C-alpha cells in the first residue's frame, strides 16, 4: 500500500525494522480484507480475558476498523495494536493501544531540519489546545539508539468516535530518514489516558527498536522505506 516515491540517493536506506511486544498484532489495512480480519482478531483476543457484552465487543471492532481505515487513508506503511481485558472491581478494564507508521516527505524547497519541525509542532500544539481545556502537550528532541536524533510529541487530544469526543493519549516520534527529505513518523496512541505514563514506556521501547536498513540491501523495484521485518 506504500505509494511510489521520488528517486532517493543511493545512500538512503531501502527499508526499516521495528519490533513490538509479543502481545501486539498487525492490523490488516487492506480494504478488501480488513473488516473481516479485524473482527476475527478482536474476538480472538477477547477470548483470553473477562467477558464483555456484545455491544462492547462490537464497539471495539468498530474503533479498530476506524483506526485501520484512517491509517490506510493516510498511506501508512503499517499499523499494529494491542488489546487486553483485565478483571476490575467495577467491571472489566479494557486496555488498548495502536502504533501507525507513516512516511512524510518535505519538498526540497520547503526543507526544514528536525529542530525547526519540533519547534513548529510545539507552537501548533499550543494553538490547538486553546479553548479545549486540554493541556498543550510537550515536544522534545531525543536520541534513539542506533538511529540518532528524533523529535517526540506528547499530548492528550480528543478523537471523535460515533459523535463522541474521546480523550486519547498520543505520543508521536518523528525520525529523519538518512540522506533524504523524508521523515518516519511513529504515531502511538491509547484511550487509556489514566495509564498514559505506562503506555509511554511501551511506545518509547517500540521507537527505540527502530533501525534503518543498509542501502546496499535494496533490491530492484523495491520501494524505499519498505517494511523489512515484522518483528513481534
């Protein structure tokens, strides 16, 4: 589903690897198969914990399908998610999170370095938060092992779901692709806002597993920045 990109220098990486915890699974983004496969996957995950009502199960299926549709519409390279049901005193606790991997290209005549993009993102966060009652979030420059400098954006935003605004904790990592005008974006989110800090640790571990493939490994006809290893 990756769209063709313009020619890249030979020094640009051909692909990347990214690893997920064992409990995570790949979301099917193919419009021809995703609805059925997501239903099967969600229902199989729910067999492992406390039972939910049919309405709750259908709601999780709909929300997961929405995430897959949105990821596909944005040209995502891949998406992964987790779903776990824990017993709790007031009823089952649903834990869920997703990571969507996107590639963005900055036109050469509009090229900005990572620091400029992070500053611009910080200003936009403040503007977006005005009048919402939500905190403005934060941006920072971080160092990812094996990759180097990256930008990190952390905030609480409201995602519309069936006419209702649902608070969602998001943590996005913006990674420059070596020797190109591209950036790889790891867009991570969870509706479990009360557990945001714990999920941040998971999101950071996923981001820290990122590695770019040696450009010498590129094969004829392969799209730059393709996925080269599903990992777990």
